[in-house]
C-alpha cells in the first residue's frame, strides 16, 4: 500500500481497457456470404489506440479479458508484439474471445457484424487494475455498453484514477448495436462530466448536446466540465477548444481505403501530442495525421505509423498509396 503523502511515479504514459476481438474479412474484398477465404486480424477501439501510441514510442498498458482459446492467444500475441503491456490481461476458461466480421460495402464503407455476447471482456474485474498508475487513462463508451458490471467498473475506475491526478480522456465511440441512444446518452453525460479531455465524433456530440452547430456544441460540451474538447468529424476535419485555445483542423487529403479505426488513430495521435507537451491545436494536427494514415490502409490499425513515418508524412515525404 502506498504510504500517505507519497505520490507514486506513473508506471505508464497511458492505461486503457476494453475488448479486442479476432476480426475476419473476406479475401479479395468479396462478400461474407460467398467468400471462400477469410483473412484474420484483430480489432478493438482501445487496442487500436494503444498500438498507435506504442508505435510512437509511448508506454501503454492495455487491460482486458480474453478466452482461453486460440483467438484469445492470438489477441495477446499480436498486441504484445506491438509493444503494448498486456501483463494485466486475464485469460478466462468460462467465456470466449469475441469475434467480428467485416464486409466491404459500396465505395469505402464497411459493414461489421459482432459475435461478442457474454464474451470474456464483458466481465472485467477491478482487481486487474490494482497498483497501476499512469499519466492518462483512456476510456471509451464501448466498454460500459458490454455489461452492467463493466459500466459500474468504468465509472469506478474513472473516479479512482482521476482522484490520484491521472488525466481522463473519454471517447464516447457510440455503438448502436450495443445500446440505444437514451441509455448511451445517460452514461456519456456522466463520463463527460468526469473526464478532463472529451473526444466525441459528430454523432456523439449531437447525442450529448442535442445541438447541430459545431461551435455551439463545443460550448455546450465544455460546460460539462472537461478542460479540453475535440469534435472529430472525419473528412470534414476537427473542431477543438479548451485552455485558451479554439480552432479548426482540416483533414489531410489521402486516398481512403478503409475508414474503420480512423477515430481510434486520431485519439492516439492527439494523446501522443499532449504527452509530448504540444499545444491542443498541434496535438489535434497529429491526430489528423494518424487518422489519415489509418484510412489509407485496409485494416483497423495496420496503417498506424512509427515516429519516422509520421514525420515523413507531415513533411510531405511519405505519400499514402504510392
């Protein structure tokens, strides 16, 4: 137990937690119904975020539960191989690893099908977080949607970490297949009032505020209490405000191959910038760069860059698709 009056140094730059599933997609961008071959990968908002930070050299701990099955082992090996700490991940004998299937749709859209009900990650445990410390805690609105116990734990962790001086970053990341708008709105509002940095997309900003105008939404979101707010709007750019800054960041013009994971990449870039003591506007720009690199490659996290690749892209020396 920590002695009174002694503040522990952070073990990690960032801690995050949530479900990662094994992801299957048709070979050669065919349909799920007729594809003779499926390509396997992994996918999960929090692990995508963690991988993005780890590739940029930050120390990240990802906490989760997976099944004691080949899929869970694949998830662990993949994320560990990316340099993310997985020492607090539990393998469960009584529940499986979640699965997801992604089917390319018209243009650059994708349809995603989840098989995650009663998965191992729906029963995260508070004991997994004992003695963990960090500079930032990254939370999404997906984890509390998986089960009542995950919702209770998410709120408790936010309160606990924030009380020790950890900055809480909240990305609502609405999943309509997991819960309805009214239920999500109640939880999003509670977490928005408890976080330091709020990172909704346009859909989540509208759910939180009931407004349509971006500038008005920024004002309303700041009124909830976070010190910094960024509204992610995909290829429309991003609006940001907080700590005396306010502005708009346009997106990078890149060929879009696969939009899935772009928001997670953006969050990773933004938190990376803040860890490097950038201003909010500069950090938003780094987030935009990671989002652009992510969408220019097929896969949830495969396009996330190293430091050298990020610098080459922002200096115009790396052109996606060439």
